[in-house]
C-alpha cells in the first residue's frame, strides 16, 4: 500500500518505517520551558499563534489559520527571546483540534532558514526541592508481571 504525504505531494519515503522512529536532529523544548517567549506571530499576515515547542532548527505552533506547505514566512517572537524575527518556511500543516464553535485549529511545523542559538533551559530546581542522594541498590532485575 502506498502512503501519500500532503506536504511532499507524493509517496512518503518513510511509509515502511514505524511511527515511533525519530528522525529529528535537534532537541525540542516545550513552550512551558521557554518563559522568554510570550507569544508568536506569523508574518506577513500577522497571525497570532501559540507556541507548542521549539528547537534550533524550527518550531511547532498552533494557529487558527491553515498555511500551505512551502510557504515562506517570518516568525516574530514576542517577549525577550532573541532573535525576535526569524525567516522560515512551513513544512507541514495538520488539523490539531476543533473548538466548540466548530472553528478548526491547525498545527504548523516551521523550519527556520538557518539554525538559531537556543539556550538550554535551566532545570527547575526550587528552594523546597529536597536533596536527593544516591539510590539504594536493588536486589535484582525488576520484572513487569502484567
């Protein structure tokens, strides 16, 4: 059976691969770990989008507008994130959800024209976090009995 991809307009090269295979080359950082990004706007139409995750090579946003793959856009980051404006292109667009009013929301995968410097977020360690010492050795291998 041949599987087609809308983004590439033809047969997928990975049709025989399992969906769990990972082909990404850059680590994705969830939006919650990027407090320096308070918002995302997609230009030239100035569409407000919600950041899902970001990496040095691209990002995933949720948007009320569907954008066609291969469309060249610019991403404007609101907040203190630098760079504030990054050129890129839409590599995929899929329906993410439907609101109670019937309006569709889309996930847009955007590839940056060139990698950006993405500072690794600091681990969340608060003053109330207990100090954790080495774990005690276990008596043997653990087995799942399910």
